[in-house]
C-alpha cells in the first residue's frame, strides 16, 4: 500500500486527531484565565508572578510555531502530531498535581511547546488527508469549528470547573482529549510517511524562535511598561534585528524554515494577514466582554461562562454554512460577508453600558460576531494551505498558526492599552469608567474586522 493511499485510508481518524489538536490549542489558551484567582491563592503566586501562568504558555507557543510547522515537512506529520499530543497530555497531568508556582509555570511552558507542535501538524494532516473538493471543505470546516469552539468552551468550562470542582481540573481537562487524539493520529496517519522537506534550517529556526519570542515578550512587557519606555522600544528594536537577520538567512538557504516566495503567494499572504486581524479582534473581544460581565454587571465566573454559549452556537452556524457555501461561491464572498458581519456584531458590543439589556449588548452581538467569524475562519484555514506545494504544507500551516497567535497577542496588548487610557481619562464613576474603556477597545476591534473586510475585496479569485 502506498504512502498516499495510507494517508487517506482512515480519514475519520485523521480528522479526529486534527480537530482535537485544533480544539486543544484554543481551549488551553482560554480555559486558564477564570481560574487564575484560585491558582494564586492555592500556590501562593505573587501578583506579578501570576501573569506567567498565561505568559509561559504564550511565549513557548508563539516562539516555536514556525519550527513546529517545518518539523512536519522534515520529520513527517504523524511523528510531530503524535509526539506533540503525548507531550501535551503528560504535562497537563503533571501540572494538575503542581505543588509550587514554579512547577505550574514549567508545566504551562511545556504545554506551549506541545501546542506549537500540534497546531501546525493538525492543519498539515488535514491538508494531506483531504487535498481537494468538498471533502476538504468539510474537513477544514470541522477543524475550524473545533478551534473556534475550543476558545469559546474554554471560557464556559473554566468557570464551571473552577467553582464546581477545583482549578486543578482546569489544568487536567485537556489530557484525555490529547490522549484520544494521539491514538487516532497514530492509527490514522501512515507510519511510513516520508519526510519531504530535506534538512532542518537550524540558523533560521534559532532566529525565528528568538525573534518571535522577543516580540511576544515585548508585547507582554507592555502590561507593566509604557509603549514608549526604553524597555519596550529596546525589545521591539531587538525583534526587528532578529527578524531581519531571519529574512536574510532564509533568502540564502536551500531548505529554509519559511520560503519567502511561499509567503508572498497572493492567497497565502492575504490569508495570513486577514487571519491576524480576525484573531486580534476575536481574542480581544472575548477578553473585554468577559471583564464587562464580571466587573461591570457583577456576573459570577460560571454565569459569565454560560453567557458565552450564544457565541458557541453562532460559531457552529457560521462554520457549517461556510462548509456548504465555499465549494459553491469560493473564498472571497465568504470573507467579505463574514468579516463585515463580525465587524457589525463587535461594533454592537462597543455600545455597552451598565444599563444595557442583555439581548442588545451580549446576545445579538454574540450571534452576529460569531457567525461572521465562523464564515471567515474555515476559508482562511483552507486556502492558507491549499496553495502550498506538498513539501511545504507544514511550513504553510506553521505560518497560519503563527499569524493567529501573533495577531491575538499583539491585538490584545494594544487594546488593553487603549482601554486603560480611555478609563484613565474618564470623569465617570470607577465602574462606568472601566466599562467606557472596554467599549472603546471593542470599537477598535470592529475597526480591525472592517480592515479585514477591505483586504478581502482584494483576495484573488480561485477555483471553487
């Protein structure tokens, strides 16, 4: 039996493993947030140290995504995906039994390493197992739905698990999913799958990891330093130097970590740019709406999580619709309509105030924003790998995963500053001033999505 035949001999298992991988990455980014106060009390974190429960994951994940994508081409998708899932499961279990702050931060960092392997490997597995047609659209729709629902359900379950059981269950929750996915991936993907990408570009890997880590670290530092401080400006300068060196090295390497000509393909380049904008808006909207519900309206963590259920339903509707519409209408119409609808929903979020009815500032905006994001998300994931040659599918998957992570991190950091500045300059009562800051940040979110709409008009036409 050939490698190609074996790659699609068990498509259901491949789809299970890939969808679970996308779910876990998004789930683990969102599920920990509501549990942070309980974690601080349990393990005696300082206020400054508590942020590293989130930042350790973000640094490892963001810094290693490109390397994870390239490893799929060099070592084979099966090996990278299964190894990443097993690592993720193991450190989730270890982190569950953390007895110190240092142990938990270490576990979260290793979870980020596992996520950096499984995020691009999951997309690469889908692209290899479902290369064309309606089956590809359906498979990427399920993958996109899994990713989007992972982020949304993470918020929902975080409050329920923390209040009903313990924060340790929040840490453990991903382990069973990762183990099931590892078994599905090991059985569904071909054991003898050839590595098609040649040798690993070690200098490029070091520069890319260092540059992205420097960027993410600098963005994280804006939580405690101003954007014009020497520390932050120095961090951005270091990032520019490292990424410039990376571009120079890649342009001269026979088997680069990222082939610049691949990134410059119109559909791949635009798909990554639009994904950056969509994720910057989505992650930030989750953050500020969650704060509005808890700090503005006084919701408990569980009630806040349940309030996000309409968002989950809207994502399902949008992604199911995109799966059926993509083969018929192509990418451009879905992106234009999806980002525009999401922009309208996010703008409605920005009209929030303490007297607003739930249906007006949460229910209707949640449905519009989520349906729009669902319409956009699957086509972006599909086209960002469809245009890549077979030997560069892992590379393209790593690029898209990096765009999602960097877009979300940068967007949230900038908008936290926007919200803080608006609150500081408000003459209203403290709670009203906070809500005013959230509203201003969400208004900017709608602008990011509108920019995505404008870019979508320039998306090249392609075969349906």
